[in-house]
């Protein structure tokens, strides 16, 4: 599932109270696709963070959330002035 489709499915179902079994499976696939994505834009980063925040601090047994956070941090590190090497240069 591509990232755009996953975002659409996740957003449409994130606050749903009762999903059918098929909808729940599709929602889980969408969440996995989002958390497996490597962010390329700030919008990607925001969408990935929304999924992690929606879990209210619970961790996934497959650790996709922790892996997603590592990829998000790596992306933030590429942004100026937040890159670790840029912080040292500015000091």
C-alpha cells in the first residue's frame, strides 16, 4: 500500500468506533504502511507522528512505532539548523 493511500485510509478510520473486520484489517495495513515509511517532507513527518501519538504511548508489539520514530528523527536531523553537526558549528 502506498503512503498516500495509507494516509487516506488511516485518517478516515482513526476515530471510528466500530470497524468491520475487513475495515479493521485495512486500517492495520494502513498504519503499518505509514509507520514503515521514511519521511521525505514535513507533511510526511506530521502524518507519521499523528499515528504514533494516536497510540497514546502504547507500543506496538512489532516495534514499527519505535522504528518509525528513529526514521523521523533521522529526517529531522537532515533539516538545517537541527542537524547535530550544524548545532556544533553554530555554537
